[in-house]
């Protein structure tokens, strides 16, 4: 797993990243055009899928790389649709179907490794409980909502084809290339969207706003002094990757490893997290930094953590200053107030809404604690503004939502799976003689913890981007 250290970041590598970033931005532009011309969107959809089928059949690794690219460039996975099918789900089905056909052709159905690894056994048991939860949801009358939930969870099936390609040739290097281009693209797009709204080049409820909201499944929310929160589902993947990069940056490698590029990438990722302005992500970063103490001298870790936090405060001040016309210091105070709402949730509407959801959520969990109510479950709550009693599918209580839908057994099994991945990453790091490998696996584990903590108040553990990070972490530790 020293694949990153072997990458020569030369002109050729930079050119590949550049063209992939262009492809990322082009993907967004085509979606914006397609949003205004349905036939154009459907044409692009069919072209992308035809190309994916051809490349995946030629080499399974190509299909997986295309899917990872879409995870990052596609935001919520709906930039292109055809007859109710999203491009993400369709690419995913293509990859699985081609993988299965190739298995049949080669008669390679040796799944014995699944029963030799405790992590993979736990993974299979969790898949079974997800399927039971889906059936339970359908029987309970949740129907379409249960189907939407199980589509998200189905991305755990990516483990199957990934296990077959992860040790082949240049797959991991190409995966790294796609991820690098993806996070650069996410940063550029996030900053562009921020500038559009901050300088009133785009308005709430205009054409671009609805593309960002309906197809990218993002948010652009006014907060104060022209500062807009820019939210994209892709930022969920940014959080653990940011922590992983910090783990590599904190180490002092010998000559030959170009750490400066990781520093630049980490700065870009932090801009995304700051523009997202999510308290859950900020909490994830803080806890992730604490976990990075493992394997690092206390003084060095403390200095590094202070520098990271101070840099993020300065970065936010600059962003706030851009939006407000130069009021940089006010930005630091605004960030401080945002963090204070972690301990005073009643002072902020979205946090207050989560609180009023709790009584019915806990009551329903108490009714069916072991196996849950099934996927697609709803809860009722009194609207904090109108007082009207409503029902919602968007619960925003990560672990409690899993408990409500899949039951206590599935929740414990999921916790067990995540704990096993973390412990395996920790063991690999501890016994590794390579400093790079040591910091990489400490970073993977810390990123997992950051995601786990952020999920206290969000559906991150069963969101496709969260599942992607968990699946990649599982693959890395199983194949170490």
C-alpha cells in the first residue's frame, strides 16, 4: 500500500489531473445545459452509459474508476437521468452486471475469502440485515421510500468487484488520480458557486439555484453579510479524506516524497468544509485531529493541530471578508458563534427541529427495538415555526435513524464492522516499518472516526459518499 509514495508527480501526472478536472467541470456544464433541454440531458445520459458499458466490458477497473468519478462529480447522483433512472445508479448496475457476467464466463466463484476474514463475515451479515430491513419496510407500507433507502445501502455491494481489482496493476494509482482530480473539481465548483451567490450573480430561486438544488442536490443558504453556505453531498467524502491527508502531512518523510502537494490539497479540502459551514463536519475535524495523536509525539501533534485550526480560522475569515466586503475579523466571530450552537441547539432552527423530532423517534424505536420499522420509516414532529404537526423522512439523527429502520441488531453489527475496520487499520499501522504506510493507515482510521462522529447528527453512514469511504477503507485493510 505504498502506492502513493511511488507516484511520480511529474508533468504527465499533472496533465492527467488537469484533464480530469476539465472533465469534472464539463460534466457540470453539460448537466446545466441538460436541465434546460430534457432531450439533450437524455442524450448525454445514453452516451455516458454506452461508453461505460464498453469500457467496463473491456476492463472492469475502468467501470469502477468511472463510478468513483461520478460519485465525486455527480454530487447527489442525479446530474443526468433517463426515465427515472439516475446516472449513478445506472453506472453502478452496469459495473455489477458486467462483474457478474465475467464471473460466470470465467467460472470464478471462489468466495472462500469471505469466510476467512472476520471483517468480511461481519460485512455479509450486515448486508443480510439490510435486506431484511428493506422487506420490513415494504411490508410496513413504506414502499418507494424503502426503495430509496435500499439503493443507498446497495453501494456496499461495491466491495465485491473491488476485491477482484484492488491488487491488479495500476488500479490504486488510477483511483488516487481520480480522487485527486475529483476533490480539486469539488473545490473549484464550490468556490465558484459561493462567488455567484455572494456577489449576486445568481439569486435564490433563479435557474442556476434550482439546478444546484434539484440536480446537484446542493444548498446555497444565506447566513450573514452576503456569506452563503454552499453545501454539496460530495463534501461528505471530503471530510475523511481531509483527515487522511493531515495524517500524512504530520509525518516527516525522507526526500523523494512530494508532501507539498498534499498540503495544497488539504488546504483546498478545508475551503470546502468551511464553505459547507456544517457543525457536524467541524466536530468531525476536531475529533479526527485528536485521533491523529496516535503515533505522534504530543508536542508535535499539539503544534500541528493548533496550526491546522488557526489556518482554518484564517481561511474562513478570508472567505467571509470576500463576501462581506472586507470584514475579516467579523468572520472569526461568526465561526465562533456557529460552533457555540453545538452546545445550545435550541438557539438555531435546524438544531431545534432535530430536537422536536426526538420524542416520536424514540417512541417508535421503543415500540420495535430489535428489528426496527423497516427502511423508509417516517417520524412526526410539531413544526417549530408554525406549530403544525408534520411527518418527515429526513430524520437527521444518524445512529437513531439506523436503529429506527434496521433495529438494534443491525446498528450493533454496523458499529462492529466500523470498529473492526478501524482496529485493523490501527494494527497495520502499528506493525508497519514504513512511515508512509503507518501514517496512511492511521489516517484512514482517523478519517473513519471523523465520519463516525459527524454522523451523530446526519445520515452520513448510509449516504452513498459515506459508504464509498467505508467501502474503500474496508478494501484497503483487507488487502493490506
